């Protein structure tokens, strides 16, 4: 897969991977929408979709059941690529992405991102993927900083950053 054979060869078997960070994200990037996009993309290429793995978890690490199950498939020869709708749905960690992609390439497989038109089966695709992973990790760090700043500001205003406070109960007026 060192050349862009994934774009020109038909009848390839591929795996799909979808992820949302939280159940509240369903509005923006639903699992169903990602799966439909992958199915349509794979069908339009004439490829065979073997399976789609999914997670509702942060992309900050690979400790995700669906991701781990998909990674085990690296040992099999039943597919040629992993297809995702967007690279940040795959991972928001440069190190994790690089490690996984290195494993794919060692097995002559590729990672394909639909929306960014990235195929790691080519040198240019790998370079572009690396650039986008830097951006994805930076965005994850920005999200963490904004959330932390938001919690701190709520505490400064004597408001709780969550409705759950362990060890306390609320009275009828909502006070602890």
C-alpha cells in the first residue's frame, strides 16, 4: 500500500471506525451519521466493508473498547484499510495515531479519512495526516483548557461546575 492503491483498486475489504466523545455530541457528529457516511463512501468505491467499530469516548488515548477491538484486527489479513469520516474521530493524540498508522503500514494497510481526503497509503497522505493530527491534538488541549477555565469561573461565582456533588444533598430550594 505504499502507493495509492486504496483509491484505484476495487474489491478491497476495509474496516470502519466511528467515535463521539460524549453522548451529548450526538447532535453534531452522530454515530449513525458517521456509519452512513462510511457505508456510502465504501460502496461508491466498490469496496467491501467488513465491519464498523464504534466508541463513545475521548480521543485522547486508545483505551476505547471499539478501538482496541479494531486494533486486534491488525493481525488478520481480512482488510486493506481503516476508513474514518474525519481524522479527529479516529484520535486526538499524535503519538497514538502515529503508532497505529505505523502498525497499519507494517501490515501493508492504510488509514483513509473521508472528509480530509487523506490516504496514508501515499507519502503525501501520511504527511497530510501528520499535520492534521497535530491540529487535532491541539484542539483537544484547547478544549481541556476552556473547560478548566469555565469550571474555575463558576467556582469564583460560587456556582458549582456540576449538578452532582458527592457527600451532599440539595434541599427544596436547590441549596446544598
